[in-house]
C-alpha cells in the first residue's frame, strides 16, 4: 500500500449488510436490488430513467448502441457519421464509436481545464457532425453553456461520458444529464464503488427501452408491456422469454452490485463534500506553484483526482519528479490516456484530427495525477505544496 494511494474504500457495515442481504435472499442475478438502485440513482441525478450495467465501459457501449437503434432515421447514428471526441479520455469512451462504424474526429483539450478547447471545438463542428461526446475529466465539468451555444439549433446530438465525475455539477445541474444520455462508472476507484458497475441515464423513453433490451441479450423480457421497441408485448411470459428484437449483449450487473450501489449512493453527498473540501484546500495550496500547474475548475468539480503538469521552466523531467514523489509515498498515473491519438490502435479506427493536439501532447509528456479521497488528505497536499524537486 502506498502512503498516498490513488484510490481507497468507503465501505463499512452498510456495504457488508447489503452483501449479506443479497446472500440471504438467494437471488444473485439482476433483480430487485438493481431496480431499486436504478430508481434511487435516477432521482439523485434528476433523470427520468437510469439503467445499471456491469461497468462504465459497458455503459458507453450501451449508450452508443442505443443511438443506432432509434426508430426515427433522423435521430439515429449511422456508420460513417462524424462524432467529435476530445483527445484525452479513457479508451472505452472511443471504442464503442468505432465499433458502430462511426468516424471519430479528435479535438484538442484546454490546457487549464483538461476538457474541450472550446475554440478548437467550434472549428471542428461542421455539416458532417452528427454528435459531440463531452467527457468530464477527473471530476471537472465541461462548460455546457458554451457547448450548447456552439451546437445551436443544428441537429447534433450531445452525449456525455461522466464516468470520472459523479456528483459534479454545472449551474446547479448534475453532470451526466446535459446530453441525450450520460454514463457513469461505479468501479472501485471512482466516487462510489459497487466493485464493478456503471449506469446510463436519460430522459428519453425510447432510449430507455432500447437500453433495457440491449443490456440483456436484445430480448423483450425486461421491457414493459407497452414499450417503444416492440409496441405491445404478449401477456404470455413463456412466449416472451426468448424473443430477440435487437442485437444486444449481456451487460447485466449482479444483485450484489445493486445492493452495494444503494448503500454507497446514500453516502455519495458526503463523499463528494469530502472530495470538494480537499479540492478547495488543493487549489489554495497549489496556486502559483513554481514547478507544477493544476487543473482549473469549471462549475463544481467532484475532484476525482488531482492533475499536475510540470511547467516548462521547471528544469525537471517527469521521470525525476515521479521517482521523488514515489519515494515520498505517492502513487501516480498518467492523466487518463494522455494524448490518445498517439496510440497504435488508431490505425484500426476511422478517424481524423482537427489540427494539432498540442495541449494533449503537453500533458502526455509532462502530466500525471495523484489520488483524491473522501477523507482529509491535507498531509499529501502540504507535501506537494512544498515540493521543489
């Protein structure tokens, strides 16, 4: 264990009791615990619907797949359609778009916020653009007022990867709810943990019903009697047991994950308050640091972690800094993917680059992040505030 780890557990007796409740029930596959967590999570985000899946990566896959299967052709994403994405995000923000035949147009990030460079985004949107994926990086919201203004009245879908930013808000609204769908992760290192897990939220009933089918084999079993996929289901459960209407997956979560989610969600406001308290202390302590630049907050970040970028004038290499911080007990990682466009996998993907990825390249070469937590980490903050190499 590192002295200052990237992630830590917030489980206690509540999660232990939740697991025992499921064990005692004898029902382990997706059932009432998952359904209750979905209802609770929808209320938390202010969304009409939430669909739990087995990971945040699966949530992104389900979100993209759902847009392929809408009934109105004008609202579908079709192979060859252009989707704008930021140059810095996790791999499975991008892969589902490729897997559904979409053209990924990469745009540079802002060097301060680590989200979209808004001037670059404005230049990237054109007549081919069918969707923009906003990724809220390390807990920090995008400027959704600006993004909405750039999209304007054009028929361009906004979708949101909020897997790193549960609990973040912009203008008092929960991130993950600004697009037609938004995704979340409940992996161990994220704001709440169900071991593995993810969610998609939406206000669109048709997308909700499509997600329900796609999550479980593409069958009709989990659809309501009157639904936006098949119209009306038979009243005969035997007939509907293995009736397949969409090319789906098995992305179902376990009942244990749903029960854990309910226990964790009750703690989430307090967990976010703890992270935001550390974030306020971090911003104050690291202002004008002579060697290291930090992320500039937009809206109300939920501070997944604390990014650091070596200033060019520092005279230090990242390798040196990481070695010294490692000796002090800090666990570190790259800032998400760094400049994702450098990865060999892009040779297999239909994509283009909108101009140079200069800011993404800077964090790729000189950036890293450390963990934030729900508990007080002032010792770690004080050490980094005083760090001079």
